[in-house]
C-alpha cells in the first residue's frame, strides 16, 4: 500500500484527488492537509502523526515552493500539480531531489489530452516559424500564464529558435495587447472568465495557412489517471521528473 497525503485537500483539485485515491486498490489516504479546515493544517503536523510515502500537492502558487522544500528536506516524496513554480525554482527542486534521493514529479498538466496537445505543438513548431498560445481558464485561477502554456512554449522553443519570424517592429498602444513574450518570442495570451475550466489553443501561421491545436478540459476527472500514474511512478522510482510526457 502507498500511503498518500493530499495537500490542498479542501480545494477543487484536492477533493478530486481524494476521490481517486480512495478508489485505487494500492493506495491509502493517510492525511488531508489544508490551511483551511484540513485534518492537518501543515505538512509538518501530518508528518508528525502519520507515515507518508507520497504527498500530492494541489495548493497555490505562493505556497508550493516552501511546501516542496519542506518535503524534499524531510524525505517525503512528492507529486506536484500546483502551478506557478519558476524555472529557477524547478532547477533548485531538481538538485534537492537528487541530493536527498527523494522522488519529485512536477506536472503542469496531468490530462493525457493536454500532454498530447503539447507534443503535437512541439511537432508543428519544427515546420512553422510563427506561433502564439492562447490559454483560457476559470476566473479563480491565481497564476498567469498557466503552467501548461509555459511548458508548451518551452517544448516548442526546444525545436525552433524564433517563433515570431518576419514580424514587423510593434508598438503596443495599450500595454499587454501582445500578451507575454515567452521563450523564443512565443507570445502567450491568458483569458480568465467563468464558463471555462482549462483550455488551450496553439495557433501556427505561415504564408497562406494557419494551424490550430486545441485542448479543452471539461471536468477535473480528466487529470486523475495522470495523477495516479505519477504516484505509482514516484513510488517505484524516487527520481525527479518534470512533465507527465516523460512517464507516459
Ligand atoms: N497540474 C494539473 O494538471 C492542474 C490541473 C488543475 C489545477 N492545477 C493547479 O492546482 C492548484 C490548485 O488548484 P485548485 O483549483 O484546486 O485551487 P483551489 O483554490 O480550489 O484549492 C487550493 C487549496 O489549497 C489550500 N492551500 C493553500 N495554501 C496551502 C498551504 N500552504 N498548505 C495547505 N493547503 C493550502 C487552500 O485552502 C485550498 O483549499 C493551482 O495551482 C492550479 O493551477 C493543476
């Protein structure tokens, strides 16, 4: 049995993870951690009371780095779904995971459809020299751009060093009109409103044609097979992984 603690247990994703863990024959839920009315308020409180094999974190961007430092320094393996970690923080966590031999899998998106959308976008980025990303989420999402958009841009940038090729010099008459200029000039536009859960469209263009690759999550259930897969992977391998695509 794999002993699971869920951090952010009372949140939208935390609740879904709890349901999924309860249906898995090889896992036991040992702790529900949440600063807001959790069985335990902190990871330390939970660790002092129960044996945790893997902590699954779906909290918030401001909390995740501290949570991860605590877990990796205290030999608690992690599966991280919380978004908002910077590239340098991810590098630091990778080093810490390796020096402490503690497993840590970070995935900005656990849905298989979104992972495929990212892979397809990376494939297309070899053949187009212009691309932009539009991500659309519910209006309670705290970070922008989404972790999925950042990871998608990073994957596309690995295969093409300029994705705004031939664009003229631009002036924004309203600041932000062109979105965030991320890796290799890939612009990311973040939409926030009710009605969306999590969607992303990667738009490619070249003379005389456009290509759009789109993924829509319509229910948080779509993330759960990926979360369970990640838990089993970390339980077995105790290594550092960034991106679900690396274990599919
Ligand atoms: N990786 C993925 O596939 C994926 C999918 C959806 C959402 N997310 C990310 O997951 C995170 C959570 O999303 P959500 O929609 O469930 O948010 P939410 O606001 O519904 O839930 C967050 C929960 O975490 C708790 N919390 C905050 N700080 C904490 C701390 N320091 N310790 C313990 N508990 C704490 C809050 O009280 C809340 O109950 C966000 O970063 C979101 O972007 C990732």
